[in-house]
């Protein structure tokens, strides 16, 4: 399946997930600002003061937003999931909505990704975002706004054909399970688990964590456009099942440099500087593209930096020296 075919199927799958609600003229659409502090973005309910907003009804659709002050990504709010308001319980003036059809975005939709988005529910006049979303945590948006945000929820460039099959949805439970493993420093993914969906969940959760650590920027070029970013393992997935989810076994790079790293044309020293293979000199055009980064120190995350033992393995087994 080609990437374009996958993208079309993915968008079709998203629409079909909420088909009944989207075709119901009574359905309303909301952005809900989470006030939870857990880092896994696995909220299953939402609470609000009905005196501030009484528009939300059972059957409505929403997209979750994590505000800047609760974000793990510096100076970035982001959207991380969608779902249906299945049931609402009210006690005094407090309403609690329980969520069904939870959809956890494989790639978070960052503030940077919506700078040029044309909103329908409200005109964005100021450059700052602080006043754009409503302060009471709930923004009533249009159906088109909802669909636009959904369409941005997946970075399909990095999807490898091995992980694209007829069932393209990654379940909330699988994603949450992989996130919990990483949080508990359990990096093992056994070969017995490596069927397509579980393998895909592991890759995507690993990718999300690495991109978060690198603030969604290439460690070498600092490119931040999501379509050009990919996470690459230092020690390849198939080599060691005990470190498959280890964030220190991954680096966020631009597509071209990720390919150069995976194929051994570049590696990194123990001082985290770019080392260029002499093999690249055999292709003058390739060498010209790579030599500008030689000896450059990469941008490192605040936590879970590339493991020096893993880099040593890469230099010995992958690097063309």
C-alpha cells in the first residue's frame, strides 16, 4: 500500500469512527482543555462547571487539548485525542462526561502545526493564542474545524509499509499499554508480541516519546516541520528485543539524515558530534550534502540522551568505516 493510499484510508477510517455522529445534524463539536497532569494523555473522562458551559450534550464530539502550562513540550500546547461524549453525570453544578470511541493521536497536533489553520468558529485576530481558546476550558467549534484537526492528527511520512495492513487503527488500549511500559522503564517487546498491531503500537509510542524529548525538532538541523521528522533507532528494532522501547535508543532526525544514519553514512561520537563516513566521498553529491554537518554537536534532550553504549554499537556494526 502506498503512503497516499494509506493516508486516504486513514482519513476514511477516522470519518467512519464517528460516522453516525458526523451525519447527525444535532451533533456539536468542542475542544476540551484537559486539566489532568498525567503525561500519557490517557484521559477517560472530563469534568466542568455547568454554570460556565451547559452546551455539551451526550453524543457530541470533542478533541482534547493540553494547554501550554501543562505541556511536556516547551512553549507548545497540543491536541492529542478525540472522542464522543457518551454519558454525562451531574452533581450540584459539576458535570462529568464519560468518553467513548477514544482516539489517541499517533502524532500530537502542535501549536506550530496550526499557525495557518483557517478556523470557522472564531476569527483569529491576534498572533497570540492565549485569548483564542475560551478560558473556561471548553471551546465550541464547527464540524469543519473538528475535521481539519483530525486530518492533522497523523504524520504518515514515517509509516513503513510493514506496519500498514487492512486494520489501520491503533487502539487506545494498545497505545496506553506501550506508554505505561516506557514510563515504568520496561523496554522489552518480545518477538511473540510482534504481530502487526502490537508492533505498530510500540513503534508509534516510541516515536511519540522521542519527538517529545527532542521538542519535535531534528537533532542536527533543528528542522521542526513534522512532515520532515522521523525517529530512528540507534540499535535497530530486530537486533535487541530488550531495548525496543528505550527512549535512549532513539534520535529525532530529518528524513534525509535519518536515512544516512540508518545506512551508516553518518554516526555520532561519544561527545555527540556528527562523524561522516569516508564511504560518502564516493558520491560527490551525497558528500556535499553531508559534509556541512561533520563534527557538528547535535541538540540533546534534557532527559534520555542517546545511550553511549548504543552509539558504540552503531559505530561498530552500522557505520561504514
